[in-house]
């Protein structure tokens, strides 16, 4: 009988299969385990990114709140942002950040709000971090407000929560209005015939239209909150220059980082903001000296003032948002429905240490201190250098306005004497107190109590004069245009006896503002000895010895030369070269406003003229600022009644160095600085270091 035996090779195969299967299972288990671990790690990494992004988003949310607060008010206590404080930074709603965000374990809060320092901070253009800063090369008042954010996200798999901590500062920067050679709140149009050299920073909150026959050179940074465009500011042909003018093809040049002037013109064309890669193109070409909205430039404006908006052509009425005009308007009653405390604080009328009110209908002129105390200036009315003011009916004919102009003549030399050297020896050498004729408590005239009640420049003068023109006329046209009147300044020549500019106290210089049209006659804050650009004493930029900073604000501002004669009523009377050292803040009528078919005249015609200046020069040493549309003098620009001067206009070195007239408005802008991720301990230390130590 044969016995069956087992094949030893079969058993070996089975064992091998088992070994291999086991090994594969082990490897597969390891792979699966690694895969699961990898998924967990990836998920945790994803949650960390979510947490980090959420913390950064919280800071951005806080910045939006801070910016809104600082745009609508000027004064804050140091602990205003503390939890429970009046301006506490709020958290967003719980559903803003997705399903993993744990709002109950997240927080955002602000740090200490420091006062603005009294020292200007220089934005150094040599610092690479400032290359694309619109304010580089300028001086600003800056304060940094820290925001702290903690963002927690939950792990949907049940793992521990993940928390990120960050801090960043919002730099609130207030830049003096006259830190720019040219500043426009409206569209800025530059289209001169002769070559134009602009020395000083230029900014507009509107579009920037530029061209020139002989060219324009910008030697300092240029910025616009909208677009830089080559050409006219309107499609209406009749409003293009003097009417249907051809495009001007002269070179438009801006500085680059090497201080070279680089033209905008390329092979006969002028690439501008309409170019698809404009941001990169302009950055590489001018290295941050030309900045537009594509570079993040924002609107500069005083706090609480609404953005200017041009007329909406789709509506039948002319309805621009002309909020900047409030700066030169009389103060409102606290009971007025339009009253806004922050705006009122910034009005020149509210700031004024000497307030003069003129009713053009009745001829009444009164004076007040900042507190509202009335003074008697009736003995200061008269003709000539010994008097402060004179009312002239039909003083001269303004061919731009097509009207005879009634004027309140203000003698700067006499004001200088009254402020700098009041003298009780005569009724005409000091500002007397005012008492009602029926006031039985009035002290005897020329008594000690009488003199003590007089206007005291040592305590009341702050360098700011406001002249309110009002009309008691019931005629709506008179009310809108103030009876076709104007305030005219004279006697401002600095090297003539009995003339000059009043200046007293720790804040030297003078600011004069009016809600009316303003006329400036003759040399003003200058000696009339003019030096051209070939001289190191260039009168367009270099202050004279002893010069004080001055600014003038008006609904419109017209320069009348030293040769002006009221008796000449024809168009284009002959001018003489004239020198003015002052910042000019005025309005304009935009190109084709209300379909009038007229140009604004451009910045080269921003100061208004009534004379033939052919062969004569006008030197303006200061700053040109357009904040609003003119409302009182709403006459459109034309060229039939005057001939333009040789425009020797420059940015005053006083302003460039940070010396400004009294009460200069501040323009508020913002910048994010000093971003930093924190550890939990660093975050807690930051909380503990806050003066109120909320214990969060």
C-alpha cells in the first residue's frame, strides 16, 4: 500500500503568504495611520491659518472703526478706547468669520490715544518704507494708536482650540494744509501756455488733468485720490481752454528717485491712469513721486467735513456737495439743525481772535472778540492811512463779475498798529469798548475801567481775523451774492511806514478769512523788491528778512496790482509787477459748471485778475489751495477782460520748513504701521501694561 505524503514546498508557500500579508497589513496600517495623522496635521494647519487670518481681519475691522471716529471728531481722551469707554472698539457679529470662529473667546481692543505732539514729524523720502507714501518729504503731526486682537477657532474634530494674537498701529496723521505748494479738493487742471515750474508737493482729491504748450515740470511728489489724466478736464469743447483749443503736447515731467525729471511723453503719446498696468508702470518710472488711487492714495480733508462731490448732471438742479465752503462761513447756532461741533471748531470764524461783521445793506460795521464781546470801532472808520476801515459804494467795476463792487476797505498797516502798539492817547489808536447808550453801568470814557474794558491784543489777539459780510436785504439774489460786494485789503507793503502785517505773540503772522469775495491791492506782506529765479533770493520762494507767515481765505481772491486805479473802468487796465507773500485759499467755478461752456481757467488762473499784465510779473510766495466752489462770486472765467502776468509763483520756504500761519487747518490721513504677531504671554503683557488694566 502506498502512503500519501505532504509536499513541504506547499507549507513554505503558505507561510510566505502569511508573512507577506502580515507585512502588508502592517505597512498599510502605518500608511493609514500616517495619512490620518497627516490629515489631522493639515487640518490643524488650516485652522492655524484661519485663526491668523481672523486675528488680522479683527484688526482691519478695528481700523475701520478708528478711521470713522477720527474722521468725525477731533478730540479724544487718552482712555477713549478702553473697554466700556465712550469709543470702545466693537467686535463684529459672530457670523462674520465662518463656522470655526469662536467669538466668545476672541476680542479686539484699542490702546491709549495720545495727544498730537507739538513737534512735526518728517516723512523721510530716503527711507525705503516711505517710497510710496503720499506725504513723503513733508512734515506731519502724527500719533500711533495700537490695536490688539485675539482670534480663537474651534477644532471640529474635538481637538484643542487654536488662538492667534496680533497687534498693529494706526498712524493718524494731521498734515498742515499749507504743506503743499498746490492743494485741490476739486479736480485739478494744469494747462499753461508758458513753461511752468512747480516747486513743492502737489495733491488733489479729484482727478488731475495736465498738459502744457511749453511744458510743466513737477519738482516734488504729486498725488491724486483719483486719476492722473493727460488732456482737458471736460469733453465740452467750448470749455476747453478759451474754447475748442487743441491739446497741448509739451513735455510733462516728474522727478524719479535719482532726482531726474522724467517725461510723461512716450513716442508722441502720454500714458496716464487709463493705461492697464498704470500702477506698475508709474511706480517703476517715477519711483513713488507720482501716486494715484491705484497706489492707494486717499482723500485728504479736515475731520468731519464731507467729501466734495461735483454736480450730478442727471438732476435738473446744480447740486454739488460743497462742504469745504463751511470753513469760511460764519458760525452756526448750537440750535441749528446743521450744527456739528467738530466742523464748527475748525471754522475760521470760530477760531478768530478778532471778528468783524459788516452788513452791506445798512453799512453797519461791528467788532467782537473770540468770546463774543462787542467792541466799538466807529472812530476807526475813515479814508486814509490813519483809519482801519472804509466803506466804498461802487468802489470799482469788476469785469469778470459784470458788476460795480461795494467794498469794505481794510487797512493792514492800521491793524498792525492797533494790535502791536495800541495807544490810549487817541480814540483812533486803540479798539474801544462798546456799551449800549442805555447801559447805566458803563464806566466813564477814558477812565481806568474804560481802558481795562478795551480790546487787549496781549490776551485776545491770536493772529486770526474773520470778516463776516451779511445782508439784511430780502432779495434772494442779494442774499446769495451779498449785494455784489467784496472785502479789499490794502496797506500790506512791509517797507513802507504805516504799512505791514500785524503779528504778535507766540504764534507769529496773520490769517484773514471772509465769507465774501476778497480783493488784495498792491504788494502784500512783501517789500515789492522782486528777485527772479536766477537770484539766490528768488522772490517766488525765499522769504524776506522778518517776514511772517500769512494766509488769506475768501470765496474768491482777486489780485489787484500796485498800479490799480479804481477810476479806470475799461477792460484790461495796465498792471505793474506786484509781490504777494501769502497762502491763498479760494474757490473756483468748475469747467462747464451748470453747462456754462466755460473753463475753470486751471491752476494757472486760480488767483483772479482784472488787469493787463503783459510784460509784468506777479510773484506769489506761499501756497495755492482750492477747497470749494465759489458761491458768492460765482462768475465764470473768461479771457476778454485781462491779460495774464508772468507767473512767478512758488512754495514758500517758510511752509517747507514747517512754519505756518495761525490757525492753519489740518488734513487728516491714515497709515498702518508696526504689524506684529504676539505670543499669548506677550498679548497678556500688553493688556497688563495699559493704564486702565481691564483685566481681560
